[in-house]
């Protein structure tokens, strides 16, 4: 698709948002529909993976810290993956017994980090003990970063939509979100005219 070529941007025409979820973009002889949530998920996932590859991690302190109370299996899982979690920006320390204090989280997770979020992350690692620690943690954290994505049914401004499309342009494969759903679907002028029976056959 040429929509996301940088040169193509000069010819984009953002028509608007429908159902507070999809952005309509006209380009040459096609109408493109972009799912804002899937698009933002993809951008966040790729940003996190880039930071992981470049080892560019930032920590954001939590005040107050989040206190987790874990069962034995959760505690074993956290201890197993603690070095990898620390490497990417988490600060987690034993608080006595089976309680742990989460004092900082990776910068890109700040604002969505909560007790439920952290318990979900630990839960997602419970059944991954047969895989290499670093690979598993990095993939899970990148996937969890998607939770910061703008939701469907959220009104975005034209400037915000344009910025999101610009970020999509930078990605190698912008057409599917990390969970496999399409980010962009298109309909040609020819297909549209067939639907209105302007073209027969």
C-alpha cells in the first residue's frame, strides 16, 4: 500500500472520524479506514520493542508505591523474572512475607500501571517458565503497553489523527495490530461505484 509512504502524505485527505473509532482517509482512488485503537496499539508496541532493542529504558517513580500480595506461585514467578523486569525499568522489592513494593515502572507504562495491571502481567508470565526469561518478559511488557492505547469511541482531533497516521508511517508493518487485527482496511473507487451500481459487472 502506498498510503503510508512519506511522499503520499502530501496527497492525503483526512475526511473525518466515524463512530468515534474509525478515521476515513482519501488517497488517490481509494478510501482508507483506520481503526484508531488498533493503530495506537501498533505504534505503542513498536515503540516499546524499539526501546527494548536499543536498551533505552526509563523508569517512572510511583508515589505511593503499589503493594502486591502474591500467592506462592505468583511469588516464584515474580522472583524468576525480577532481573528482566528490573532491566527494563521496574523497581520491585520484597516488602516482607509475600508482599512486594512496586516503586517504579517503565516510563511508557506510567499512567496505566495499577495493582490489577501488575497482577495481570504476573499472571501472563505464570505459564511461561519453559521459555527464555528475557524473551518472555519483553514480549509480555510490549504487549501490555498496548493497554495505554486510545480507546474506540473516543473523539480525536484532526491533529491527533494526523499525528497517529504519521507515526504509523514510520512502522515496517503498520497493517495489523500486535493481536493480529487489521489496522487499516481500504475500498477502491471502483468497488464503491460498483456498490452504487454506477458500474455494472
